[in-house]
C-alpha cells in the first residue's frame, strides 16, 4: 500500500513515516501542496495523510483538487492538523477528507486509522451490485451514484469515498434503522478510535448533497424559530416607550382642553352679560330677553365646545400616536441590534437616524461594537495560533516518547536531541507569551534613563559578529560620534535590537547587515538594514502581528516563535517611540524605531 505524507514539519513527517514503514507501508513525504499534487499524479497513492497548514497550497485546496482530478484513483484522505475546532473538522470533512485527526496525536492511533481506512478498500473489492430507488442509483462496482430528477435526466452525485460508502450501505439494506455503533463497525471496522459523533457529520453532509428541498427546509426552520421566539416574548409586562410618549401627549392634551373648557364655562356667560349691558347703554332695551339670550348663548357654547373638544382630541391623539411611533422606531431598532450584539453577533450595526441625538448614540454604539468585534477577533486568533504553536512540538515529544516506551524507536543521541529541541521551543514560546501579555497589558516595567546609544550599538555589533560565517553577510555599524542621548530603558532597547538583528541574520545568507542611527527632529532613529530575502508588500501590514510568519506553513526550521516583532513593537511604544518597516522581495528589509531625546 502506497501512502503519501504531506507535512511541512520534518520531525512529525519522519515520525509518521517511521511508524507506518514498521507496519509494512511504503511512504513518501512532501513538504508543500504543489509538490504533493505532482507526486500524487505520478504515484497514485492509496492514502494521503494531509496537514492543513502547508506552504504553497493549503491542505483544503490540495484535498479539493485531488477529489476533482478526473481519471485518477480516488484515495482515502486523512487530515492531520493542529486545528481542532468543530468548524475546522466540518470544513475538512466537507472538502473531501475521509477522517480527521488533531495534533498532538498518538502514532499508534494514526496507524490504526490508516489500517481501518485501507481495510474498507479490501471489503469493497468483491462488490458488483447496483442499487436503485425511485430517485437514486448506486453502482458499487463502478463506485458511481446518480440522482434522477425525472425519468430521462440523471444527475451524477459528487460524493467522497466515505459518503459513497454510506449511501451504498443505506441502499443495500432498505428500511433498516442504523445506530452509530453499527455504522462505525460497517465502515471503519473494529479499530475506530475517534468520536462517535463524526458519523453524524458525515450523514449530515451526505443528506445535504442528496436533498433537493434543503433551502425550503431551512426557511421553514427559520420561520418556526421566529414564531417560537415571538410566542415566548411578554410585551405587556411593562409599558413601552411608545405607549409612554403617547400617554404623555394625551395627558398634556387633556389638561389643556380641560383648562379651556373650564375657563370658557366660567367666564364666557359673564362676558356675554357685560356685552349685553353695553348694548343697553346705546338705547336698546333687552331686559325681557336678556335671560333667554344668556341661556341660548350657554347652550350654543356648550355644544360648540363639545364638538371642538371631540374633534380636536381625535386629531391631536392620532397625530400624537404617529409622532410617538416615529420617534420610537429608531429606539426599537437599537433594542433589536443591542440584543443581537449581546447574544454574540458583534457584526451588527445601528442604522443612522435623522434625529441628531439618536444618530450620535448610534455612532457611539457602532464604534463600541466595532471595538468589541476587533477584541473578540484578536482573542480567537490568539487562542487558535497559540493552540497551533503548542500542539506541534507536543506532537513530536509525545510521538517519540511513545515510541521509546513501546520499543518502536530505539533510543539514540539524535532522538534525545530532538526531544530537547522541542522542549526548548516550548520554553521559549511560554516565556515570549508571558512577556507579550505583560507588555500589552502595560504591566511590563520600563525604567527610562538618560542613555548613550553608541556604546550599546557597538557592543551588540561585536556580539553578533561572532555568529557570522565566512561566506555569509558582513555586519557593520554606521553611527555618528555626536549622537545625542535618548530617554529609554537600556535593557528593553537591547532586547528590541537583539530581535531585529537575529531576524536579519536568520534571513540574510549573503550581502550585508548594517546598524544605523541618526537624529531627526526630537527623535533618535535606529535602523537594521539587511540585503536578505525581503518581505512581500502584501505582508508588510502584518509583520508586527502575533504568530505571523511570511511562510504560511509556519515552518520553524529558521527558528523563532513568531512573537518577537510583536513584543518589540510594544516595547518601543511603551518608551514613547514608534517602529516601522520597509521591504522588497529579494532586495532586503529595513526595520527602524525611534526613541525620544533626553
């Protein structure tokens, strides 16, 4: 059986190869995705052990291209990665993987899973049956499946090896109800060491590919969830803002109309009598009809006041309701958005409002939500990166220790040196993480003092000159003798320069490395200029991020934990300066930082 191992970590690849070859398998190792596809085309392996994070093309792309290659043997694909989140497993299996293992892993379990996958090939060797239903046909011999949309049109199904086995199993036993244990025994055999719930993932993926009405099912599900959520709300528990505004307007209106009616009822008849008396002074005799006139006036005034109050109250009430609704509509939207944000949907934002106060509130809320989203994204990235960084050395240590314990690997000086290197890597990583955490939280002590940079720069250049080999780059210092003093922490400045010089030596095979310093305005700038491999322009904005490396595979053959530049940036910022970078591929890089004058 031919097995292709696609893994950029040399220690892990050699460990896998060692265990598999002891079991009689023939193995070949590839370090990047492009080479893996070429070897796959030439060798036609029976099984591919595929890491996700590899140079060139990542593991998901390699898996997808293997599944899409026409006219080639469909191999089993076992994904092997440090990313163990549920979404990562689902994406890997959906892309076409048959199994998924998370680092650190047991080499014995890996061998058992490889045997279980290959055993399925032997079990299927004698099948020559075709299974048919009203809508599907499965040819077990040709390993092909079709769906019939009508009697004349057959649509081929794009299924992975495991999905095809599942479908063939279900169709070969129509009407049978399977549980997880039975399916595991049928598909994997007795040596299944994974989580039983992986069966659910494969079945859900198969059901999705077979379903014609999935969008409608999802829509109905969403409508049902919405109906349930509306049913469980209690809007009558307290008066809402719209009701309160409406009642407030109504109260003001009632008080105003009541005052109008009361004043009119009290003073209008008296004023009418005074008007009649003025008319009598002019020569008219109204003594006999005065009381009838007053009574008629009061009756007419009461009727007029009633209808005025009724119509005016109706108009004012309707207008008050509309205005209350218009004012509260943005607030209702704000409430809905804030509830979504509180539930974890940090991408939600408030719309702008024509009311200036509400618009300012929306802008402030959106800024807060954006900051929270950034913090959450950085937290997830940090956890994911840290998990990946820790799992890789743990895999090497655990694998070799297990091999030493059971006698699979013979103890030797080389094995113990490998283990020592991995434990040293873990120690450096933990130390760097602790320092980065303290620096970002502001807990790292910075003891600034008046500092002469020239002696410090000279000492560092002399120290690193001892690490240069004869055919390698030259290291030189370009610093004026009258360089002014700066206000900085000598220990932290040296730490930044050691990291920058270390990176320059690591990535510069020939040419020169120059440490420069100069005064500019109220700052002193220090730069490390090299003629090394350089950094692509698209990668420059990310060089100071945690765990970032220009090599997407996170290859550690060149050393480093991927945290040094992030620590350097924070140390410079805590001393009041700034750090910058310029670089071109194959031309070299310039890292420079500033410190304030003393």
